[in-house]
């Protein structure tokens, strides 16, 4: 038997349902949507959890427990591979990162991560450093200052 001789058994592959087509399909006219109403209209589906205007279950239940979202800190991430644009012995601050386009928006602070390789000897002032980033910066002869 050759690969090109292989065939699916009869009835294994079923054709797609083509609704709204004419004679013989049995799915013409309303295209299996029934008569009128929101679900019969184009784009007329209701969102999950909608209960017909009744106050939905997720709003009826009391909210309990602690949520850390209000206290969470979001750091803007910079990889050390991107810091090679600076000259040797430069003091890299968050303002300098913003001026050079490495950081757009600083929410809580800047975190320096260890992706990439650094070749320049820099003094970097940031809010957080990963252990890998700190090790790579100090191996080249740079300094790490947590602000």
C-alpha cells in the first residue's frame, strides 16, 4: 500500500453544516435561529453571566477576603543587554533611561533583569536588580546602587 492510496473510511468525514442555503438542506429561511428575538439577530448574543436583567450571581454574592491588587508594585523592566548603548563610567539613572527611550512609563520603579550581556563598566541606579543582573554588572567592573 502506498501513501497516496490511503483513504478515510466512508462516512468518517462529515461535511460542514451550511445554514441559510436553499432547497434540501432543511436549514433555510431562519437558518436554525428560530423566529425573531435577540438571538435571531446579527450580533445579538448575550455576554456570559447575563441573566436577563436580573442582578447577576457574581454581583449578588458578597465579596470577601484580602486582595493585594491595591498594594501591588509594578516595575518597569530593562534588560542589561540594552544598557550597552551608554559609554563607560556612565551613571545610569531612571531619568537617563527615559531620555534614551529604554523606559516609557515608570510606575513604581525600574527593575534591571539579567537577559543579555553587558560589556561596559557602568554605575546603575534602579529600584530592583535580579541576582543574575547584579552578578553580570559586577563581573564587568560596574556598580549596583538600589535607590
